[in-house]
C-alpha cells in the first residue's frame, strides 16, 4: 500500500512540475524548464524508493550494460546496407509503377476508353 501512495505522490510531483510550467507562463523559459525538471527529478526520487521503481532502475542498468555488449556495424557496413535499402526501394517503386500503369491500360481497354 505504501508503494501505491509513493507512486501517487510521484505522479502528483510530475503534475506539480507541469502546473508550475503553466503558472510561470510570463517568466523566463529557464524558470519554466526548471519547474518541470524539478518535478520530474523529485518524482523519480520518490518512485525510486518503491519496489517497482527499484525494479525499473535495475532493468535500466541491465539494458545499458547489454547495449555496451552489442557489436555495432562499422561505418562501411552501415553505408552499404543503407545503399542496398535505397536501391531496393527505388527498384520496387519502378516495378509497382509499371504494374499500376499496365493495369490502368488494361482496365481502360476493358472499359472501352482510349487514351
């Protein structure tokens, strides 16, 4: 039950940060941004103290560690793959244009139109 109350408080802190943004509509943009950031940071701090929050932050840490283990493609591989995708999209567009034009001619002949 305490976790639910803490999550509700976290939600209310986010809402308060957003409300502060609109309340300070005549103030400098830095103050409006600070209002939202303070609300979000305070909410994250409260949410972190819940069991669900601790699970989420552990998941985030595991995700970052897993992303570091990924073997990313080299620049050359990325450019080659991008070129293949662009060429394939262009060829497919030409093919579909040809099929569409052929079907349009066929339908026009069936309907007795000449163009």
